[in-house]
């Protein structure tokens, strides 16, 4: 198995983050620093990251109903609470993508770097659904523009699926993961977000999970996430 994938498989970090660790010289194999993420390794290779042995561990996936003010990082150097602190796990779990501190709702945490990479990589386009409360009632023109996709600084977005729940509440589904994308799309059509809650990630729904609480996903739920992440392979 390639070194970057092995680190991800062992729950050290996502595939992309593992490649960064390797490039920075923080990974060794049999006592020697390795900077090639494609190096073949296995459990007997003596892999270490940041001076600690790396071995496979059981996979876990958790869902959290993130409150406002909690940051979507594995560690928070400041005073704000990190989302990993809401999960009762002894594993090295970390967030799958992010929700900005002001947003609430469903965020996944896992120690399965391969799954995390699949769920967040733009190539796979795994859908996320958000409930958006607006400052002003959304006009038909604004809804149409969101459904067509809007122009952001880094380029146009893909079309969003939009369902009107009430004059000031929309449900938006997107398959991209740009920084603060939903908020920026709403601003681009001339409105503002008052409250943003993610209610679905792939086929996993937030449901009745109380704010600030977490639960570990069952095996069938994890399998549904893998199906979401593999869907692109069937269409290419």
C-alpha cells in the first residue's frame, strides 16, 4: 500500500493531509525519513509519523450536531471548543470537511482517511443539504439564479437544488465544498444568511440528534456513505 494511503487508512489524517505530512519530512519508514507518498509500505515497515508508530486501528465514523461557536477542527488553539471534543472516542478522529463556526448541524468525524477523502474530494461531488434562514424573503429571481449556479470570485458554482420551505427559509443541496459556499451564493444573489444548518451529508440525515450531541454511525450507514462516494465511478 502506498505510504499516503497507509497513513490515511491508519487514521493519522486524510489522504491530502497525509501527503503534506510526508512532504514536510515528518514521516519515517524503518527509521529513515521518507518524502515519497508513493512508497510501498505495510504493517511490518516500521512507519512513524511525528515520531510515533503508525498501525491500523478499527474504523469509526461519528455524526455530530454542531452548535454555533464550535470550530470544525481536530484541535483549537484558542478558547473555542473543537468539534472533536463532542465525540466520546479513544480514536484519532477528525472532521470530514468543515462547517464554519457560525453554522450548525451535521458534521461527520472519522479516523478513516480514505473515506474522508472520498466524501470531500470535488471529483466525487457528494451532496450536502442545508436549511437556510434568510434575512429577507427570497424572490423567484433569486431562487432561479441559485438553481442555475452563481458567479463567485474563484469561478461559477454548479447549479444548486433549491426547495422553498417558507418565504425566508430555503433548503439548498450542493455537491461542492468551497469555503462558506452557501453563504456566499446567497450573498451573490442579493440576500443574507441569518442561520445556516446542515441537515444531510450524502444519505446520512441529522434527524432528531440534539444539538451538541454525537452518535457513532452503524455499519449500514457507513456503507451508504461509501456508496455515495463511489457513485461517480459508475458514471465515468
